């Protein structure tokens, strides 16, 4: 069975390679055929095919993948329900935390750790852990003490890979917390670090590796995080947040993406601006986005699409943002007060930030979606996963979980970019997460639409963790998978510098036309927002074949912190759409 499939696959590659020499024919035939088959997500496996480069110049050939992917249960009990998550650099552990206010989880603090005193007057204590480090290979769980409440907080990584967590509930609202990657590191908490209370705010990394924190409930302003231990007192008013504050908010957890020019694209509810973090001036306003609201509780999913770099970059490097799904402006009100769960928005909207006259360009998803997670994969595709078809964020406000993720391929022609993937057996509604892992899989966890850990309800609190293997991990494509030779690839690179990556790959056409080098910044994920998620496709100077199946890729590091803030990234080499296992690289 397996052998015959591989045979068919090889044959079709040969046939389609022949077709590929006539681009107009291939463009017409290959893509609609793929689209027609996209709604079937069973165990069907088809012959893969080579499609022509989308519309761009220099976009590498990609193997068309019809395998719908595969789900596996990774852990039955992750200890805490994963409301917030981030992949930590170097130690390959994922940090999860929930809300200390719940005073219960599924894992105790380690023996010898003092319990968390949650009421100073009565000395009432909570000995459950609300933060865990989960080893993504072994499943080993290390519980950690948190003293301030992280409920609905924000986060990001410093240049040296330390997690900075900001905001939260009650005593956690003005807090900045630090967790480094050393084996015995514990949380360091500074409850007065922020000038405003930040609950449902967004943290974004700036070109120098420091952070801005934007918005939050009753915080229509933003501020910059000062060095560890220094309390900030300075606030900046945000007209964007004031203008978009609806009766049910709809502008919490705003989308904040660092544009390639060093300015911040900020999107709240249905409006967006470009803000200079240097002068704190609004540089431009983008057209309003009709159709409904896109931020919490009408939570859409957003991503800064892959940034394509060259050996010599133009003065303006294109950057596109996508926003998918969301809810009607009154959807939260109707769910909360009338128990009416409106259909979510079905459109995805994309805008090119640096064009002279940017416009939103719409494309329909296969189903409506709210509170899904957008996850950039190392090969430059975007997976949209988790969430529901009706309702909004908030306790018990979602209905009709979406079990099948969808793949968005940014370079395909408009109207052909989505395909549906294999469904998961587990509902992931409010407070769920998804994280891209170094091996190319996606870790999926959380889901708790209850105030506390509850099981006798419509959507029980989820502590199971799954791994989803995207189509590029089709076992039939294993021979296309490059392996980075880590001993011959640097661990640190400098802006604009050329560097060599050695890979092992037993293929004949390992050329610039077929290869991508990508760098993925690990995002902080919560409430359908993936803060700081960023994928760079590096300029490749040349590729030389060495002995046996080894190849040396001469790549060029990103030009500046505007394009790639300093810090850790997962470096992957992608051959015909199939990524290597990622290795950590730090840019400084
Ligand atoms: C944007 O949202 C506001 C509500 O905050 C609404 O009044 C306005 O009509 C919306 N704009 C568009 C273009 O839909």
C-alpha cells in the first residue's frame, strides 16, 4: 500500500514537472483540482503534485500535500488547563499558566515550595500550581509557584529568551513577571511594574527587543516596559482604543504587529493605525474593516504573514496582515443576556501595510470562526485551529466547536488559499491554545469556558494535550525532509550578515528554486491572539552541494531589528514545502 502510493506520487511529480514548463496550463489545472478535493478530510491520501509558484517572483516550488494531517494524544493531564502558552527557547519546554484565582488545578506545587497565600488577612493558602513547564518531547511536567494572578495576561520573550509576562487580574494587573530558561529557574514577580492595570492587553516586541503593552479592560492607553525591577509610571493615551470602545468592549486584546519599517500596526474592533513607538504619533490610518468586530470578546484570529527577504532588500519591505473571523458587534451582548449565539464571521481580510493605498481584501473561510488560533508554520503556511462557529469569547458564550483546522497558503491565488484538514476528536473552545513546535507539529491544549475547573458541564475543563501533524509530515514525504547539521550551523547571527547552514538531504535539485530558509519567532498565545508571531523567509545567496547528501546554504540574516527584533527564532530549511526540524538561532 505504502509503496504503491509512493510510486504514484513520484509519477505525478514527473508528470507535473513536465506540465510545469507550461505555466499557464499548470496554473489553471493544478490549483482548482486541489481546491475541489479540499473539503474531504478523511483518511484519503492522494498523489501529491507540484504546483507552480503562486503569483510571486522567486517563490519556491511547493509540493502539493493532500494528506489531511494526523492527531495524537500527547498527555492526558497537563496539570493546568493551558489558557496561556509559549514555547521557551533552548530548553524546548512549553510554559502554560491559567488563573490563580481558581485556587485549584490538576497539579500540586512541588513539596518544599511554600503555598501561595491568596488572602493576607486570613492567611488562606492555595497549594495547587497554576504555572507548569511541559517538556514537549518527554511530557515531563514541572509545576512552578505564581503569586500574582495571570488571568488574561500578556507576554513575550526578551533577547536572552526570558519570558516576560505582564498584567492579569487583581494583584496581578500591574505586574511584570520574569521566567528564564535555566533548569531551576523560578518566577520573579514585580507587582508595581506597570503604570496601568492590564487585563486583556497585548504585549508586542519592539525593534530593540523591549516591549510595549497595549490596552486592556478600562485601559484605553499603552506603555513601555522598563528593565526588570524598574516600575513604569508613564502612560500614553490611545485614541484608537477610545474610538473603538463599544458597550461590550470589542477592542480588548488588540492585534499589534511590528511592521517591517519599525512602526506598530495596531488593530482594535474594526479600525487600525500605524503608530511610531519612537514619537508615539499615528503615522497613518487604514480603512475601517466592515462586517463586525474582530477583537475580544468578538475574537478573530490574526497573523502577520511571512516576511520575504532578499539578498539585497528594497527600502520598503512588504508586510501583510490577515484577520480571520470574529463576531457581530452585539454578539457578546446577545449571548450573555439572551442566550442567543449568533453565527461568527466567515471572512478573512488581508491588507498590505506598506502600499500607498492599502485596502482590505476578503476571502471566505470554509466555516465561520470565532476564538480560533492562527499558527504560522515553519514552511510559511498558516493554520487556523480551535474555536467555535457561533457566539463569542467569555464564559459559556460559544457554541458549535470547530474540530477541523484549516490551512491558509498565502501565496496561492485569491479564492484558493484555504483547505480543510483532519478533524480533532476534542472540542477546544474558549481559553484554548496552539503552538508550533520545532519538529513541525502543532501542540494543542486548553479549553475552559468555565469559571474554575469544572467537569459536569457542556464543555468540561480540558487538561489533555494533543499534537497535530500538518500535511507536510505525511510519511510519504519523509524523503523530502531536510535535516540541519547543527554542528555546522551558527547558534547566533548578526543583522545583515551572511551565514552558512549545512543540511543533509538526499535529493538532486537542492537549489534556490526549491529551498526556503525560515526563522520563526515563538509567539505568546492566549485568547486567540498570538503575540509577536513572526516568520522571516531569508535571502539565499547560493547553495552548494558538498560530499554525499550534504549541502551548504549561504543565507543572509534579516537586515535590522525593524524586520526581526533581536532574540531567539526557530531556524528551518524548507525543501519543496517540507520543513526540517527547527533549531534555535539568536539574532543580535
Ligand atoms: C465599526 O464599529 C462601530 C462600532 O464600534 C460601528 O458603529 C461602525 O459602523 C463600524 N464601522 C464599519 C465600517 O463597519
